[in-house]
């Protein structure tokens, strides 16, 4: 899947032997007997615990990663407007570049960007929680990304959110054979960064690791998936990301056989170099349709 060259590696590596860092990630409590530091997760209706997780360097296996297997992949593609400038730049220039890229990469019939509650600029300087700023009701500048393991939309929520977005944008209703929810994550800050996003290999997530939860924000509530902690889960990140690359992940697929559970979370890189830059990034979601 995809027409753009992915990040590549010439060396086959045993994934169990990849270099890794430790990061703290929140997980849904599995049982009442499970104990540990509590994770603060505004908007969620379930108790969460923090675990110290090994997060592997995914760069040596970047050419092996697949949206249809692990659920995420690293893309080498320069986005000219992936710089600072605030949400106005993101909503206009950024989406004008990304929508045709997504359509071409997936060979899709049409693509609808999620403007309402689906575009974020994360700016976590000093790791402080900054006031949320809503711009034109379409996107947000947020102090920090979510540091807990989650899949944004449950299977029942994916098509519902897509239908809502079509209605809000006035997009004509059309029949489709397949719907994907695709997320793009770009780093804005120069290297090295003090924080990153971690992505869980969908093949390492079991049915019993999934916890349905209600998530509410700005008056809109929908079902999401949280993860219970499982030591067999394989987490990856891509250190020192540049503006010439980004991560694509699949959050929903109407074809169940092509629906990896690609959970993700933010984390603070404890091995970051002394003169690190505060992490800044863009996340956007796209509804990808096929006739």
C-alpha cells in the first residue's frame, strides 16, 4: 500500500535486539488488584496506571514496517509547510499538501481531512500543560500530546466520526466500499527533541489487551480503545525525526482483515541529549474512501 518511497534500511535486524529507551506510558487498569502510579488522563472514564516501557528504535526496520501489518510506517516525504506558524498554516497550506498526498499514497477514490477535532499542534515546552487554544473550531494548539496507550476510534466510532465530519463540512454523501482512518504525525522542532511518539506493533496486541472507553472533548463523546499493559507488546519510536519524514498510522479500517491495532502514545525520551529542543509536532487525521 502506498506509492511514495518509505524510509529504508539495508540491514535485517532481530527486533528483539534493537536498541531501546525507557518511557512512561499510561495503560488502563486491567483488574482491581493491579497497582502502580496513577496516570492523569483528562476526558477518559477509566482508571489508568503508568508503566515504564521499553521503546525500540524503529529506524533499522523502517523498510519492513507496514500499515497492513504493524499498523504504522515511516515515510520519507518533504512537506514544505511543515514548519511553525500556528494552526492557520496547518489548516490551509498543510492540508492542501497532505490531502492529495494521502489520496495518491493509498490510491483512494477521495479523501476528507478531519477538520473538527482532528488537527492538533502539540507544543510542550518545559513539559507544562499550556492552556488549550481553539482556532475557528477546527483545530487546537495543545500543551502536550496524550501520554497513554490508545487507539483514537473504536470500530463503531470510526464510521460515525467520518459521517459527522462529512455533515459538518457539507460533503455529499456517497456510497463507499472501504473506509480508512489514517493519522499523520510530523515533527516540527529541530533535532534533538526531548519527547516523541511511540507506536505499538498491532501484531503484539491481543483481544484481551483492549479496553473500550468513552472519551469526551468539547461536547462530543465517542468510543475509543485503551490498552491494558502487556509485557509482550512491542513499542517503537523513530529518534531524531526531521521535517523531511513523518509517520503514518492506521486507526480504523472497515475491512476487518486489514485492521491492525495500531495504538500510540507520547513519551519523554530520558536519554535525550543535554541541549534538546522542546518537542513540537503536528497530528492530522484523514478519512480515506474507496468506491
